C-alpha cells in the first residue's frame, strides 16, 4: 500500500484490500478442501461428522461472502476509475448494453469478434486500473457498434 496515512483513501488501496480478501478466500477454500477430505473419511451418521459438516458448510458460506465483498470492492474501485475518465458511468453502461443487444442480433458469430474484443479490453482496462486502456476500449466498442449497425463489422483491433 502507499505511504498515505489515510487507509483506503485511494483506488489502489481499496484494490489492495480486495486482493487480500480474495487471498483469504483462497486460503479458506484450500482449508475447506482439506476438511472435506477429513469429513469424507469419517463414518456416515456419526455426530462428529455432522458437527464438522455443519461447521464446514458455515465456512463455505463465509468464503462465498468474502469473495462477494472483495468483488464489491473491486467494482467500487472500478466505478471510481471510470468516473475519472470524463466518461459518465451511465454512458459506459448504455454502451455495453448496446453491445449486448447488438451481439444478440448478429447473424454471423464472426461479426461479433471485434465487438467482443472491445468488451474484453474494457474489462481488462478497468480491472488493471489503466484509464488509457479503458478509453481506447470504449472507442473500439463505439466503432464496432457503428460498423455492425452498418452491416460491415470492422476488423478487431
């Protein structure tokens, strides 16, 4: 994390926390796999097996929640990054919704290649906190939407 005294005051700090929560969920998952093997070796119907199984189920739920919260932090950070680009979030959402509608209507799947490449680039740019990559991807999506609408999909970037 940065030397900033105010924890979680920057997108990078929030992402670092989300990374750590994900790492914790990964460790919890590994531990649950070990526990599942141990439970499987216990006699069916035993009280100890039932108790351990119930605890494992609770931990499985906790793992899911931990991942959801980490993902929520990533999403919050992504929203902040997009906001700094000068692109209103609603426009970004509308652009991706238009892409989804266009993909649904494309006759030849090969015509969707450039559009999907733009969407993947957008996700990658946001996930990697690279505003330049996000802006480039948004422009690619706009270009592809226009080309597909005109019936002549542009070649993927």
